[in-house]
């Protein structure tokens, strides 16, 4: 079934079940079937994955979507730079707005750098930004998973951190279509590099999970650093105060709270 995002004319391809909307989007690009931007939305995923290939539990009731977006190769660099944080802030805004519409406080909504969204310290949404290229075009593959109306019993037992859903936090069902329409427009707007502003970085920093606490950084090369999380640099990277001084983490770093000493 196809539909369109209001005002932005982005087709939406919907299906009841798929293994992974990211995989489906990449397959559509690589086969030549896709000629322009498109959302792929599934009621349920059976083989979804997140960063570092980790499994993402995707039962009915959640929002499981991927946006495939073409960018001319010559312009891809500026668009990709900082994309993960821009998309993370977009999801943060959509989750906060959904709670507010339901009469619940968004005060405990936080961003776990670069683009996980937590409510009261529990994971609610995740983003996976990938890319695939054709001769003249780089296709952004932006996967978004949000626990919206999932029942608490359907959420997996905590592996790395506990999870929750919008429904659980609002104590009532959330209008899934309304949430998707709002989120989709935020995601589309966030693709533009011009949306990466000092105000966006300040907004992300003000709701940064782990601020002021000791954190462990896993760097892209596998090395680890530990220190106190100070905030974000002007270009949106983590700033951590280590025993050797201030360290600004490269893109692709993973952050977790450091374990308390025994």
C-alpha cells in the first residue's frame, strides 16, 4: 500500500511484515526500482538490526520505518556530516511532542548520543543511518525504530539497557499515524545540512544522557576511553574530561555509562 507524507510528496510504501526495512530500502535502490525518496514502513520486522549489527525487537504496535533519500554524489559529504545527530534530535522532538499531546511530561526524554532516545533512562527509539551508492547518487538509508504502542510484556529483557514505550510512559495509546506524520516531516527537514545549527547542538546538549557522569567511550578503532561527560562540541561531538585532559570523540563512537567502582 502506498501513501504520501502530507505537504512533502514523499511516497510511503507500507507492508505488514518484513525482515528489515533498511534492507528492503537498500534492495530497492540497488535494483534500480527506486527513482526518488521513499519511506518504507512495516507493522512488524523479523530481522531488524541497529548499530554494530545488534538485533532490534520490532513487534506490532511500534513504528518501524526507513527513509531512502537520494543525494548527488558531489553533495553527499556535507549532507552526511552530522546527519546522525540531526536525525537523533528530530526523533527526540517527535517523541517529546507525542508525550505532550497525550498530556504526559516530556521532561525525562533524553538523547543518548548520537541518536538513541530514552524516556526516564529507558530506551524508546533508535536510529541507524546507512548509505549505498549508484553511479551518480548516494542514497541515504535512514532507519528509525520507535516503541510506540508496544505492550510492556513484548519488550525484550534488558540486554544493554532497559526499554519502554510511548504508550507505557503516557499511560494511554498513541495515535501511530499522527506520530508518523510528525516524525516523517521532522526527519525530512533534518536531512538538510543547514538544519545543523548551534541551536540544534545546544538543544541536544541540554537533554544529553549521562551529562556530568563518568562514561566509557568505545572508539571506531575499538579502543576505549573513560572520563566525565562534559557535553557536546560546536560540531556535535562528545566532549569528555579524561585523566589526560579534554577529549573530543570522533564520529562513530559509542557511549555508555561507566560502571561504578566496586
